[in-house]
């Protein structure tokens, strides 16, 4: 059991909580060096979010505040959060504030544990939110417990409230928060009324946990494939090793080279490993020889080994070819191309549903923080998601689909413009109205009429 897991267990016992067992997975994503999980997670996260739009709907000051936060989050940390969720199986996106601005911490799967939940809805959770290591190696860790509780008022009305407890540990043992200057101003406990969810969003990987299909904890995108990934890495390393050991050598008689002032042979700089110095390397006529040894490299066979392992890794992860292997391009029709990418697109679609839920949770947490710190006036807002299908369909094809939908009244002109011009919905709607007014005025002039006025159309 790791240090942080021991701390989680101690806190749970102290508060009477029960930890939800996490799957035993090798977290190769977080380790330095080559990680197939990190490569796949990065690629799938990019495909999930590419060309998609998440808008905040509303005209209130609070809506504008939420929109500014969302733009900042989408600018960088949303992609990172999606990748971490896929790479480690689960991640929390936890907002915090300095009283003026709001930032986001990304909590990897190994740094939090769920204690109570209903399906994917978390009711209580223990989170590692901070770590400080001093020059002498002393490690301080800050843990936060969030618990949603329900009760009744004196008149019998049901209410929900959130309890947040903060605690510090020094080398695995509890210490007061104020023993660490950076955490001295943090309250050990805080109760927030009328809050029915923890203050974080959750991006959970949709890969099935085959060991516990009803488990609340997520598993990494390559869950159960550690042996397959190991073989893929070995094939890659074997390829490079053969190139290294079969590097060409030049055998040359030592008398060919001149000597420097110290009597050392002057070999071309940077080629010390290439030249192998020999004595008496001469042919029958007595000429000094330079002989090259350049063994043939099995590049095609080695590359095939890499591609086979990559292909099996894609297949077992439930993804289409093209994530690790080269994409296939010899399809006769667009239908065949779409069919070849359906596995990855289906996975992306499931992950997008998780991102929608997690993003709503995150924005609701930001809303609560804004209320408690008076960061923006209270007002109505909502969030809308417009996911792109560009991974499996061409732009012209999607445009034609939008136009057909517009023809039967299922999609508005503002929605088409928002997609086509990469604008938010409000801007697109305003521009569509302006274009309609300009077009109407032009038609009136062509008909020999004055432009429409507020009193009506005058001849």
C-alpha cells in the first residue's frame, strides 16, 4: 500500500467512511519515459475535443463570468483534463479561488478516492490537493474531504449541504494546518448550505472495468493491456537496438592516420566509434586498406513487428486503426471510410457524454464559489455542447446535412453560421438578423420602394 493510500485509509477510519476499492492498474501514464497509454490518451483526447464548441448561454453578468472562465479552461486545461482522465482512468477538475479569480487543479486518479456514491454521482470523496517537500526531504501533504449531507429543517423541508474538511500530514502523520505557513489561512472545516454536489467536475474514462463492471472508479483507456503494451515497446526498442548494433564500421590501418602533438592518432571528430584501428590491414600488393563493414538491417521485418503490436493494441483498446498505426486511405467510398473509423468514434461519443456531465459539475462548482466570494452578480446561465463529427465525415457532407435540417425547420440559420464561421451562437444569431435586415432593404430598393421603417413600408 502506498503512502497516500495509507493516509486515505486513516482519514476514512477517522470519519467513519468506507473507501471504494480502486482497480489495481499500472499507472504507466504518470511515469517518465515511453508510455503507450499516454500516446493513446493524448490522441483520443485531441480527437474528442477537436472542432467542437462549448458555449455559455445567457445575458446575465453571471453568464458572462462563467463564459470567461470557460474560455480560459478550454484554452488549455480542458484538453489536459481529458487526457489525464483517459490516461489514468479518472480525474477530478477542481476549481479554487484567491478571492478575485478562479483557477483549476487537475487531480489524477491516484490522488483521490471515492467513499460514497450513487452510480457515477459522488457524495463523499477524499482528495489530495497539495504537497510541499522541504530541502531536507520532509513531505507535507494537504488532504480535503468533501461530503454531501442531507437533512430537514424545523418545518420538515428537505435540504442538502456540503461539508468540506481540510487536514495536513507530515511524512504520513497528521499535523495542524497552521504548522505549514502556506496553509495557515485555510479553514479546517466549512459547511456550505443549499449545495447538493461536491465542488469539482469529473472526467471519467469510458473503458469498461472488466473486473468490476458496477464499480464507481474509472480505469485507464489501456486497462488490462499492460502485457500488450510491453510487447509493443519491446518491438520498438528492438528496432532501434538493431540499428545501433549494426551501425557501419570502417577498419583502417593505423598508419593511414596522422598523429597530434601528443602522439595520439587524429581520428575525424565525432567518428571515433566508426573507425576501428587495425595493424597490417593490407592487400597482396602491400597497399594499406580501408575496409567498410555495413551489415544489412532487417528494417522491413522490424517495422512489421512494430505495426502488428500497435494494431493489436488498438484492437484490444476498442479503437479503430489510425490511432497508433498509419490510417488506411484506400477506401472507395466515404461510407467505407466512416465504417472503418466507427470504433474510435463510438468511444469518443461515450467520452463526450462524460465530459458533458463533468463540465456541468465543474461550472456548477464555479457558480457556488462565485456566490460565496461575490465574484459576479447572481444570474441565470446554461451551457450548450456542439460536438463535431469531422473525424468521420467531410466538411461538405456535414454542411449538406445542416442545410437539409434547416429545410425542415430542425436547425436554424444561426446554428449553421455558428458552425461554418466558428462563432458562438449569440454572435451568429445577431449577424444572421443583420444580414436579413440588409437583404430586406436591398429587395425594397430593387422594387422601387423606400426602406422599411418603424411606421411600416411606405410607397
